[in-house]
C-alpha cells in the first residue's frame, strides 16, 4: 500500500521532505520511523491525515504521515 | 498642584516626557509605574511609548501597564521575553529561574555577558529592566518552578510565558495554568527549529504537543541553540502575550506554529484532534 510521508525540521536532513512510498499492510508510524533510522525518542508530533496519532497507530492505503521532532529547549 | 494637573501641564501634544515622569515620581513620592498609570488614566501616553501608538492605544497601554506576566525561565527565550515585555510596557513581571549565567549561555542569551558570569539570571533580569524601563516592576525569584511552588508563583497573573528547557516541567506548568485558568504562551527551541502555541483557559495543549513524549529533552540536546532561534520564537510569544492581554487579533489557539529557519518554513499544526490540520 502507498503512504505519503512528510518529514519536518532536521528529520528531512539526509532523508527527504516528502514522498509517497510503498509499505506493507498494517505498518505503523513507529515502523516507518525505524526504517528511516529516526529514533522514537526524537519524535514529538505524529500526524496521520492531519490528525494527531500515536506511534503505534495502524496506517492504511493513501494515508499521509507527518513526523515532527521533539523540541524542548529554551 | 496635584499629580493630574502636573501631568497635564507637562504633557503637551499628549506625550509625557521621561524627565517629567521622573520629576512627578519624586515630587509626589510615587513609583514611576504609578506615575505612568496616572498619566495613561488621564489619556496621556508616556513619551517612551510614542511609537507604540496606533498599534497600541493609550487605553491598551494602560491595560498593559496594569498587567502581570510571569516568565518561567530566564535563559535563551526568557531573556528576550523579559526585554520585549518590559519595552512593550507590561507593568509587572515575575521572573523565575534558579540558575546563574555560565559561559555556554553567551552565544544566545541576551541578558548574559562575560562580566555577568556567575550572577543569578533573575537578578540580572531585574537590573536590566530597571535600566531599560524603570516603570516596570520586576519580582525576581531564584527558584526552580515546580508542581509544589507553581500555584503560589502563578496565582494572580494575567499571562504566563514558557521559557523552560525541560519537557516535564513544561507539562507541570501547563497543568497549573489550566487549574488557575491563566493563559500560557508556550515556546520551545532546538537548533534551527522551534514551536509556539497558546493554551487559553479551558484548553489543554499538552496531548497534541507532547503526546508521544518519552524524553525530558528534545533535539536541542544534539543541535544546541544558535543566537537567532530564541529571538524569533520569543518574539512570536510576546506578540501572542500582547494580543492575549489586550483581547485583540487572533491568537495561536488550537494551533501551533512550527518554525524551521533552515528551510525558512513556518508550518501550522492544528492542536485539536477534532480539527483538520493545515499544510498537509
């Protein structure tokens, strides 16, 4: 199935800003972050089709996943 | 001659010069802040705020003069928050930070300088405000904000500014602001990136912002913080605070601005799960 993945901030450095890729059925944002070598602890906001989601959310054909890094400095 | 008559006589064209404000404070035994409040009540703008006019009316300047902002953290974000709120004319600032200035602060923290290394950040903040706008009252608290002392620190304030550097303390801050129904302007930075959002009474921004949170720190531990990111994010926060205090414009309610200065992109993320995010 095809999922559009959007990466924000430094997640896109050395990877990509946005792209549509083929994934296996039942894949989760955590799986995709893992494939992209993005450590889960660095993930702040996860959006699936513009809605906030958890890392273990089950993705479906045509979904758009957005990953934002956790920012906490001041 | 009473205070009002003195101000009226000293304020041709509606502007009260700083020298007259000083003289009034001395002659009538008042703080500079009280003289400022009296001038604004009579429709006179202290001349130092003349370039605020049109953007901020005399009535709104009076609202700012009577307002209290609590700034939690006096570091990268906090320094700019304090500087801008004081110059804007927010009359009462409470500054909370347990730390002293260290060498690694010098690349970005506007209140730091080599001569001030080792000095408490809140003490320096109070001295800075006394220098740039002595009509503003600063309450420096050299303590770490916590769930235990938070209610006492925030109670009675009109807006709370997040200049923290820890995510778990941010969660506690947001929680106490919700208990007290005080607006919170959240800001956080890391490297080229930052985020800003406002939590107004009745809202809870934390599930959206930190719903996947597992670490006490974010990307800033790897990326550090350059000089410009805190300035950008803190300025957005102060614009939010100004609007919240004045009840004007559109605030970042139910939405967050995610700032990417490396690619110069500002993305809007909706914070209510029931709403649809823009930019997808």
